[in-house]
C-alpha cells in the first residue's frame, strides 16, 4: 500500500469509533500528549522515522523516560540533526518543519538535547534552518 492510503484509508476501532492511523495520531495522541517529544515515539516505518521501540510502553511510569530517550537519540543522530557552528546553520529532519507548531522555538528545543558546547552555541545568536531530505523508503528489520 502507498503511504497515504495506509495511514488514511484502513480504519481501526478505537474507543468505539472507526478511525484511521492519521486520525489516531493527529486528532487523539498529539492533542492528548501536548508534548513535542511524541514525534520521536510515533513511527511510520520510513527510513527517516524514529526507530521503533523493541518493547511496549507499560504506562506512565516508563513514558517520561521513553520520551526523553527517544528524543535524545533522534536528535543525536546526524541523519536527523546536523550543526554547522562556523556557518551557524542547523540542518534538521523535516519532522521539525512539518510539526513546527508542536516544537515552538525549534533551535532551543534541539539545544536541550545536545551536549555542551553545542547546547551553548545553539542558545546564542541566530541560526539558519535548513531541512534534510526525508527518506520514505521502508525500514528493514535487522
């Protein structure tokens, strides 16, 4: 199935209503969470997506740690975030552009998850944002 039809056509019964995967993500999970880190645990199966966790979320006791870990890993991966300090250029996964309203000040958000001295550099001055190419090809299992 094409990506669009996979996420928009098949319907799944959730809380007594038929819903698509897009509806579950955008109308339920994102508004419910009100947390931009959710983008790093929601997985579409594309190469440029965050990796799928090997274990299930067990409830609120592990959710905070899982969100932090997934966000830190995604932002640490040079396939998703590249920092050119000389040119003050920040190259980002398109996820940061598509969901900009969720991230707020994206440079500050990214800085929270980088080590020093990058954190300090990102929190000073202005940065030019550029977006990396998104690879929609399916991930392969190891």
